[in-house]
């Protein structure tokens, strides 16, 4: 006959082992969804920026993996606004930032570009919130937004032509 104390120790060990396995499986699920979301965000950023810079037609925008609603409307407004932004980007009056927005590089021209920049940054903010929601990270996950900002920022800068200016994380202007 087994010792009663050894039976309870075995039960405890099995329960702990089962809880450990369950915790490992649950943490893997969270990590998997994080990888899926980060991949979806990176793909969306690459495609959205390319479509805006290329002045793609509405039909191309509708083919985005996460298109629809406010997201599509923001992308279309940004695409339509890009021809107005481009000369200012070409001249270096404004530039993209590492965190995905437009910043003023030449303060003497503030009055000329303020409204345009404001509208662009408003739509970019909306785009990033909607893109975050689309991959499953909504208002309950505000820690996801900085990843979205910097993912899009990388694409705005990387897909921009040589000669454009961009503001790095240390708030230093760099020319591409």
C-alpha cells in the first residue's frame, strides 16, 4: 500500500505540471497573435505607403488586407492630399518622422503648410488607430500604437525618394 503522503505529493506534482503546461500554451498563443499582428501591421504599412506614393486608384486601395470604413477613407484622403504635400517634401520644408507623422523643418514656412500638415497628421493618426484595430489591438491595447507608428514611419521614410528629410527618434533631421 502506498504511503498517503507520497500520493498527495504525486497529485500536487501532476497538478503543477498541468498548470505549467497550460501556462506555456497560453503564453504561446499570445506570442503567436503578437507575431501575426506585427506581420499584418508591417504588410499593411508597406502596401498603404506604396499606394499613396504611387497615387493608386480606389480599386487598388480596396484590395488592401484591412480595407474598409474609416481606414479606407483616411487612405483615400491621404492619397488625394499627397500631390499637395510632395512639393513641400521635395523642398525640405516638411519631412516624415520616425514615428509616422509629418513635421515642420522650416519654421519660416509654417503659415504656408500648417493646415496641410494638420490634416495629414490627423488622417495618419486615424490610419494608425484603425490599422491597430484591424489586427486585433484596439483601445484596450494602447501599448500597440507606438509599434504601429514606428512601423509606418519606417515605410514613409524608406519609400520616400532620395533627398527628402526625416526626423529621427532623437529629434535630429536627416536627409535621405
